[in-house]
C-alpha cells in the first residue's frame, strides 16, 4: 500500500484503523462506531440502523444507489502490518478494504442533483446475514447496488 495521493492515504489510514479493530460476528459494535465516526469526520451523514449496520449517506432525491459491504470478520487475529506495500490483518480483504475505499470515494464524490448514495457497513455477514436481511426488509428500493 504505497499511497500515491491524499485520497489513497486517507483510505489506507482508515483501513488500518478498521483492521486493528476486532469485529468478529456478534461483536461489531466498536468497528461500526469507528466507521460512523470516520464518515461524519468526512462530512457525510452517518449513523446506525435498527440492525446495528453502519450507514453513511450523501445527497438527496428520489434516485438511490446503495454501496454494501460488511464489517464483521471470522474469529481469530492476524497482527496488522504493512509489508511490501500490502496491508495484512483480519478483515483487510474480506471486507474492510472495500468499505474503506467506498467510504472515501463517497465522501469525495460529486453527486448529480436528485441522487442519494448510501453506504452500508453490514453486521453479521459471517453469521445469518442479519444486517443485509434488515436492508432487504426496510430500506427503500434503490436503482442500483454495488457490493464490495
């Protein structure tokens, strides 16, 4: 991970913090809090839904696009390290890397009027997918979904 600019450096810093925060299924609260705090610090509206998912949003209007990832990991610990330009640690690929990239991209994006983009950091993906199931039953239907 050799950041080449401010956006990449911000994503790597966020990813490192997320990976350093253990979040096995059922114990995602601290990582979700970090996600929400980071989103707010980037100027996004952010909070938690009824299932405990982290939610960050930008824009408003009748058209919606959802970015969806998960913040929980399988149990176990892999010490966080950056080696040979790569960040290693539990959740770095599955799926905190995608969440960090999508959060920074959303914060930096210029949206067209009438478009809302929501990023969901879902809980319990490694279990019964409680977070994603909640979205299916409660969130307004989007025009598109990107799963990271």
